C-alpha cells in the first residue's frame, strides 16, 4: 500500500493510510450506510495485523465516518452528498471569517506570501497540463496561509482541527474532487487574484465574501465529480451562495 507523501510532510502511518483508503471507499459509495466494517477482512486486505486496523477505525470514528459500538463493532455512517455539502459550507464559513480577519491585519509580508502562492497557481494553470492533485495542493497551501496567519488563534485552531480530524481533511488529501480542466484551474487563479486584491485593500467584507465563494465553487465542482459515481438527489437548501 503506497504511502501518501507530499513535500514537507511526514510519511503517513499504516493506520492512517488504511483510514484514508476506507474513507475514500465510504465517500465514493463503496460502503453503504450501516454496513459493518470487519477488522479481520481489512487486516487480510492490507496484509497487517488487527492492531493497525483498530487504529484506523478510531481515525474513521474521529472523522465521523463510522460509529463504534462495544461488542458489536464499527458501522459505516451514511455519508450522503448532502453531508459533503454541509462539510464544504462549514469550511466556507470558517475560512471566510479567517479572510475577514486577515484583511483587517494589513500585513504587507502576508500579501507578498499570498502573491507568491498565487504565482505558483498561475504557473501551474499556464501549462494547461497540471495534474488536478498538484493544483489542489497548491490551493491547499494558499488556504493554509489564510488559516494560520489570520491572527485569530482560536479560529486557526478550529481550522487545523477540521483539517486533521474530520472528513474535510480527507476529502482533499489524496484524491482531488476539483481542478480537472485548464478552464477550471484558470478560473481558480482569477478567484484568488480577486481575493488578494481585497485583502491588500483591507476590504474585510469583500475578502470574506470572495473566499466563501471560492469554497462554494469548489463544493459545486466536487459535487459534480461525486455524482458520477453516486446517483442520489441533494437538497437545494444546502447549495447556499452567500
């Protein structure tokens, strides 16, 4: 089983890798809601003892993907497309607040770093052949910049915890759900360029709105990707735009 590794990041442990693979199967619909996760089957599948599998199941529980019952075992939570929409909407709201706080800080060094990240995006989009995964990782680095330097320690911690311990972090870890076409990548570059202008101008309300829109656009693109393998209806009420 290959390790998931990115530049500057540690190699993920075997339990983490197992958790990521099973998470992927749950989100893509390979596991149904209330289906039991059998430890021995996973141990055999991945060629490990049951110890790493138990750790992986604990991670899945943290992400809200399984429920664990003593003497009964772990059962898959019904992760619908509406659930995934809700995850995007929560992230959009929190990151919008981070962008608002960031604009109020008027940090010249932050603007320089933000522009450098956008330049990386621009270069990737310019090739018109950049893999979606590479582009998504560059986007994630920009998002991390906003989250870690917003000046609100409590908000930054919430965003970090959401990335490390919830479904949100898995969604983008190994399998991007967006940025598959040159057109979409170019549109994302323009979105971040507009955001940088708002932050540089200390326009906090516009910065919040623009970053929320960035996440809503990513949500809609991810939904389009997931619908290719999951034929289910979604609630229009969740597709908020502001």
